């Protein structure tokens, strides 16, 4: 079983995005144009696979980080 953490898109350059996880920034590929800067996403195998609602992502991150 794998636990995926949501990250926030901070940069889009063609079919690549930079995703901020708080402690690190990683690059991932995107398919389609439905993503924008500020979206929370799930990445698997360096590809964005799902957009996550902002409230759900922030609630999850708050729970994990204890803030």
C-alpha cells in the first residue's frame, strides 16, 4: 500500500510542473490543461494523476504536520 501526499503546483512549463511539498519541490509531468498554479495534486511515478480539493489537501497536511 502506498500513501500519496498532496503537493501544490508552483510552476507550469509546457507539460512539466513543479510541485511544492513543503519540505521539497519536485518536477512531474502533466497530461491535459486542466491544472493551474495553486492546484493541489497527487503525483505517482513523476506524473500528476489527480487534482485534490484545496480544503481536503490542507486538512490532510494539517493533520500530518500537526499544525
